[in-house]
């Protein structure tokens, strides 16, 4: 029995810059997070059914604006999808 699938999923800090607190909304196993520090919007899909070997799939859904974020030390990866594997 997989007890992890019954636990609520939470995100407490920005996965890009580490800022806390962040605003989040949760819909089942999908959490949408908005960071007011780096302005990132991420969707985190926990335990994606199409890839059971992954713990979470993370996608950045905002469009970065480098001109207005010159002082923010956040690296932007060209790949817009990140995957977290289970241990």
C-alpha cells in the first residue's frame, strides 16, 4: 500500500530562489506556486501517473522578464521542465 499518495502535498519555499513565504494553490496532487521575490510561477505535479518513477514533475509556467529582474540572482534554465526522482 502506497501511503504517500494519501498525504497532502505542500510547497513552502520557492524552488528557484528559496524565498519564503510563497503563495500556493493545491488541486489534488498539483500545486501551483507563485514567488513574489523572483516572480516565478511553478506547477508541481506530485506522483505523475504517466511516470511512476518520479516523485514530482516541476514546470515553470511564467515568462521570465530579464529587463525588470536585473537585481534578482535567479538562473533561468533553457529547459522549462524539471523532474525530481524518488530516492
